[in-house]
C-alpha cells in the first residue's frame, strides 16, 4: 500500500510522535533526555515552528506542534530526527549500527479548539498514565514540568497555544481522561486520522486524502 503524502499545511496544529526501532529504549539516562530537549530548543530557535507541548518517554516521544508555514512541519521534523539520530549515535558510540527510529515520524492534524486541550492533556499526562510518576508535573522531561516551575527562563522555546491555557491546567492533567477521550485519541494514533469534531475531521480527511483513516479496519462480518 503506498504511503500517504506528508501533511504540509501550515496554521494547523499537529500531534506528532516517533519511537525507537524495535521499541528499544530511546532515553536511558538524564543526558539522553536533555540532549533531545536541546534539539527541540535549537529547532525552535532556527525556525518559526511553535512547540506547544511535549513529553519524552523511555522508548518514544510525543510533540504537539503548531507550524506557521506550509512545509514547515516536515522540514523541522526531518531536521529533528536527523540531528538527534546523529547525536545519539555519537553519544552512544554506535555510528554505523543502523537506524535509531522505527521509521518516519507520524503526524495528525488537531482542531484548535477544546480538542487541542484534549490532545495537550493526553501528551502531558503520558508519564502519569504509564505510572512513571504520581503527579504529571513531576515528570522532568515534559512541557508540563517546565511550565509548573514558574521560571520563564526554561520555557522560552515553548509557545503560546491557539486556545487559552486553563488556570487549573496542572490539576486538569492529573485527572484521568474519560474512556471516550482515550478511545478517540488512541484511534487517531492507530489510524493516523485527524482529531476534532466529526465534521472537521471529515473535511480534513478529504482535504489531505486521508479518507481511508475514517473507514473501519478489516472485512465486514460475513464477507
């Protein structure tokens, strides 16, 4: 099956993720996490990409990005992936041993209304959901931790959001998602489908040739 073309439209928000090949550890020590955060900071400084939220997990990462220009998302993510791969191999002395990532990054458009908050919460709650911490803001390698410190010096490369950040955001992230929200988010990740209200999802799917992501998988029963 041919790959769908990369989404390149600016002014949309995107949930982006990638993981280590073979689901092996991508970040094994604090220096690994810090090195990737440095790559993110450089990517933001050298482009106009807006980094709204992120969470780095032991085997993978999630980003919520808000590009300004057409083509910017692919260009910046390509730079992030290549740069991090080179530095990862250099740090671990594994140059020439094969790829670090399982493949190309995955990205899904996100509607910039309350659905944006749902995705941001999902991203920033990852470590808590995986039981790596008891409070989401205690996971050092996330945008939630940075914002919770109240120090503008460590949030300089994080952007404002296209919607207002709720005042009770930390408490909101710490509350469990509803089963409905989790099911819809996981369907978006598994199928690569846009995330938003139904009419918007269908419009985006048609615009970007993603209609196949809206169809049920497998054959109908009895076929």
